[in-house]
C-alpha cells in the first residue's frame, strides 16, 4: 500500500465563513497549501488566469503560490470553509504539495465521505472544547485522505506527458505519470486491473508506461499491484470471520489457490499460518 506515514499535517487555520457582500476579495497566494470548500451557495473564482463558477459541493485545492481570488455575484451568498496547512509530505511528491494539476477537484465517489467530515469539522470549529486542535488536525488529515483517494478521477500535476508519447521524458514528467499510476493502482487494486487498462486510463501506451514505471520504482506495474494486494490481504487475514477465498476475492484474486501460492512466495508462509 502507499506509504502515508508522513502525511499528518500541521493545521494553520480552519475558517468557516459566510459571505453575502457583493464584490471581489483580494487577489492573493500563500506559501502553504489551502483547501477551499463550498458548503453552500456559490461564488466566482479567478485562479491564475482562469475563471470558474463554484457551486455548493465543490472543492478547490490551492498549492503554494497559486494565485486566486473569489468574487460574490449580486444576489448570491456563499458559505465556505478555508483550511490552511503545512508540513505535509507525500512520497514522490515532496513537501506541502498535493498532486493535482487543477485547482477544481472532482471528488467522484469520495464526495459523501468527504462532506460528512466537513460538517463534523465545522461543528468542532464552533466549539471551544478540550482537544479542539487535535480533533481538527485529525479531521483535516481525513479530508486529505479522501482527496487522495479521488486522485484517479483527476489529472496529476505536470501531466502534460499524458497528451501523447514522447521520445524522452524529464524526471518530473516521468514521476508525474508514475505517481498517477500508483494512485490508480492503490484505488483499484481489488478490481481486474491489467496493464492495458492502467495505460488506457493514463492515455499512454503499455510499453511507455511499463518502461517509465520500472525506471522510477524499480518494479513493473504488475509487481507493484501484487505487493499492494498481498499487503492488504495480510491485514484482512487478521479477521477470523473471513475465509481464505473471501480474502483472496477482496484483494482482486478469484483463484484462492493462486492467491495462496503468491502469498507464501511473498511472505514465506501460507495465508492460514498468518492467522
């Protein structure tokens, strides 16, 4: 599974704000990441040189030094939550950066879970209770996890490589493509994921993806997927209520015997001995 050990952030602020005042905010940027969540209403945003109309249920991610400005149109209101954070590190991405190419995020099937936490965060923010900052930090971390789970529905930063094959790839371009591939595999490991399906989702050829993946990670996409599945299986085997076949199915293997052979080869013990 993806190593998330360095991803607990320092929360700088959680700022719920309702705006009914017509006009523009200051055009600004930060040296830390910010998440802006449209809980209700709507507003217009200028992000860089692009205009966006943001409505209820949409989420924006501003990486450091992304210039942005929100405007409240006549006859409208907005209720937003702005979250600033730092000291957030993702493997292959670096410090204080989320791997999205665009600021407007498609949450996909993570939407309901994400907004359930948003409402909990708002409630906690309005309280002056023991452990408030600790709970806010935990909930912001949870929101970041849901954002990362939605990554396969979005474009990764520096993904201009995805527009077509190139004879030579810079380290940044190669890393961007492989990062998107690894997030896809972590999100879909329990499905029938082939190299062809993975490459098609990234709009590159099988050979191109396989070459870059091996160069960056030292593994083939197939070996990486197998490792994800077996590590997840190791966790599931702690549940005595699940049979070996059920565990195998939950991590993407329909053949329990084949799964058992892979598990023993990887861990040096059978699935039964794991219990």
